[in-house]
């Protein structure tokens, strides 16, 4: 089994249209909207062609009073087919810990 270490925390962002975000008429977004960081780890078992995604935690989710969410859920989709999808349980707070794992099958390297 091939195991990778936890990946670097990457910045997540949204652009107009995602999650229902809209801008005033005629206004062009100058930059993506920051919406927190996701810590995730991956394990790939080549012989079984299985990829396991471990959702560790989310940091820096904007508070609801500044346009963010009071509850957070992570959704993960395997591209390009988009047929294998998973989502975490909903967690409260700006820095929720998930510690949930999802298995994607029939994944070629």
C-alpha cells in the first residue's frame, strides 16, 4: 500500500456563481473570495485500485455574520466522471474537525 503524508493545507476559494454567490449587476469579481483551508490526506492501493481520501479538518471558515456559514460540510468528487461522490457530516464552527475517510474504487494511477 502506498501512503502519502498529509498534504499541505491549500487555500480554498469561490468565484461568482459557486454556492449561490452573486455580485451586483455589472460588477466583475476582482479576485476569488477566500473561504478557508482544507487539510486532507490520500492513500492509494495500486493492487486494489482504491483511493482513500481522509478529510482531517477545515480552518478559517468565515463566520455567518460576514457572509460565511455557521455549519460546514466537505463534498468530494472524483473527476473526470463525477460518478463517485462523498460528503462529510455537517460540523459547526469556523475550524471544524472531521476525521472522516472515503474510498473511491476502480481508480487508475
